[in-house]
């Protein structure tokens, strides 16, 4: 992984392939019940990817979808550590999903 990827990018092509593979698996007949699954939102940051999937029938009940990412490496400048989030409301319930890759161990101060 190059320094420019850590600071500014993520691999959009790989993320799209992964998303399509998940959709194919979710939409196999009989695997997860009747209905078609869709990706309602996604957020990526270097080594973190979060994908939000739901049945097509539920999409009208979802509102206020938002995403965020928080970079924590190099004083918030690099995205190789941090978190990606999706939050939304389903009917009257707020739901937050997070994927994070944080620093391990203890810092010497």
C-alpha cells in the first residue's frame, strides 16, 4: 500500500467487486427468504469498507441515511486507521453500523 493510498484513497474497483459478490450471495433464491436485496449505502476508507444491504421491500421505510468516516492515523491525516459508519432510521428506530480499524497496543508517553 503506497503512501498516497493511505493519505487519500481506497480501492474503488475492489470495493465494487466485493459489493457485487455480496449482492449475488444475498439474492440467491431461497437463501435469505423471498425478496431482492439492494445496497442502500456504502462508505470506504483505505482498509475499511462498510456496505449496508436490505430487502427492496424495506427501502421505503428507511430515511435519513448518512455516512461518515473518521481518520485517526497521523493526527487525522491518514485513513489507514479509523472508522467508517452508516446510520439511518428504520421506522422509528435509529440504527448505526460501524467498521473500524484502530491502533493496537499501548502508546509510550
